[in-house]
C-alpha cells in the first residue's frame, strides 16, 4: 500500500526524516524558490540607489524625503508580503505576521507619497513607523526560515531598521538633515544586507543538496 503524503502539520522531526523522490532529505522549512531571490536582489539595489540619492542630496526638501523613503517602503513592503504569500514552506504564524506587517509597510509608504506636503514631524513619524514594520517583517522572515544562508545578515539589518525607527521616534525635534543622514544609512545597510542574502540564496540554490 503506498505511503500517504505528509500533512502540512508535520512536525520538525517528521520533516527531517522525510526524503524526496531522489532520496535526498527534505529541509524543515524550505527557503524562497531560486527565481525569487532576484526580487530580493532588486530590492537591495533599489535601497542602495535611494540611499546614494539621499546622501548626495543633503539639502533635500520634505517633498523629496517623502518620495525617496515612501517609494522604498511601498516597494519593499508589498514585495515582501508577496514573497511570503507564495512561500508555503514557512511556519503559518511567521508567514501571517510577515504578510500583515508587509502590507502595512506598503500602506505607510503610500501615505508618505500621498501627503508630500505634510509637516516634517508627521513625515518623520510615518517613515519611522514604516521602518519599524519593515524591520519586523525581515525579523519574522529570518526566524521563520531555517535556511542558514543570509540569516545573520537579515537579522542584523532588521535590528538596524528597528533601531533607526526608535531613534527617530525618540528624537522628535530632529532636523531634516539629520533625518536624511540616518535614513540614508539605514537604507544603505538594509540594501547591502538584502543584496548579500539574495546572492547567498542564489548560490545555495545552485549547489546540490549534499554539497558542502
């Protein structure tokens, strides 16, 4: 009598003991499909490009700041939510939290783009909330995925975004110049982290399962 396929509620031990048709052991929680690492790479390059633009524009106006950081939040938030939506290998809790916070991040970015003439204080709070949500999405993604490649970078960049958000929220009278510097730094390191994890993920996907 043929064996029944494993149910989605299989435990870690059951997943570890499972084998694929080719005889290789199945991973407990598979990472992103290889082609989706390109989306991470694009997000990383976009974040680095926006960071360079912010560093090169120290006298940016509120409108410019809203466009730069709002655009980043829109793209990264919705793309992260989409990646988790179509990555059924993740634990359900981390997947749901990541999708919810990803969508909220994108909506916060849309709020930045819609209110280009808002006051600086309002803009700083909105962007900081977006960073906080994006950092939480990265953290849930890193914890939920047990693939070792790039996890440390993901966690580090997630904590940096949360720290940047807390810094801005705790410093309500920050000037636009200081905010642009902090924001550009956060975007630069986030972009570098995304780029590195994407490259590591693509390299790992090309290697055979048993290769070291």
